[in-house]
């Protein structure tokens, strides 16, 4: 009998796929996540369905992952909260988990992460890697504080998506997908305080615990 692969990740769209692939292409991503090493191919095991973005994944995650029950031990689904109605992230998450459980995934083998409100909250840090990706001159946060876009005592700008996309365009930093992937491949995980990222990290640590954990 062929053994199952450790993990497959279903994401909402091509941009999110590029971000997760860049993250898992880090040479020692398992050290970054503080988990045990496991075999993972980000090119093939992070996937999205071009016909079904956040809303479609919300409704059809069970169908999109059904075939992977035979080939993979665990499945992670990641979508944005802000894909239509302004429903609470936890409510969306529980609905999706219920669909996945009823389709045959055990509680211990599946997890859903709903990023509230959108992927960009995972990318923002007062960090040189973010500034370089956005082609800033090293005074990015100060400039955004002065403009009112980044309150002085908060971790991120008030509108993470709108702000990063405006800067990408204004600074001619490149295609947004490529800029996001560059940040994801370098940004400091220890400084990401977002609650949904904490769920993602804790899930991977639980599934692949280090010796003695």
C-alpha cells in the first residue's frame, strides 16, 4: 500500500497560492514554524481552483478536497473573511469544518484558517524586508503615520490591502502577486501577531510536533 503524503493546502486564489508557495520554499520552513521537518512539495501541494475563489471554496471545500482523502493525511484550507457578506470569521470557519467533517475528514486531520479580513494582514510588518519589496526608501512607517494610514500604536495600517496595493502601484514595485511572494519568503514569522496566523502556526506545530514538544 502506498503511504499517504503528510499535508495538502487548499487556498482561495492564485495570489494566496503564490504567498504560501513562497513561504514553504524557504530552505528550513520547519524551523521558522518551530515544527518537526516533514516532506512537502509547495508546487503541487498548495493548490487553488481557478473557478472557485473564496466564496466557492467556502461552499465547496469538501468537494475540492474529497480526492485528497485517499492521498494525504491532513488538509488545511485558507480563505479570506471578506469575500462577500460581512460574516464573522469564526462562523465561516465552523461552517467549512462541518462540511469537511461530514465529507469524511477526521477532526485531527483537517483545519480551516479564515484570515480576517484579508491576506494582506499577514504581510504587513515594520520590517526592512517589507520596505525593500515595496521599494521604499527606509522611512515607510513614518510616512504612513504622517498620512494617517498607519496609527502610531498599531501593528498594521488601517487598510492593509488598499495601502499595500497603492504603494505597489506608486513605487512601481512589480506585479502584486510577485511582491506578496517576495515578502512571504522573507518576513519574520515571530513578528506576525495576527490571530489567524497563530491558528495556522499552532495547527502545523500540532500536526508535526518537535521532539519533546
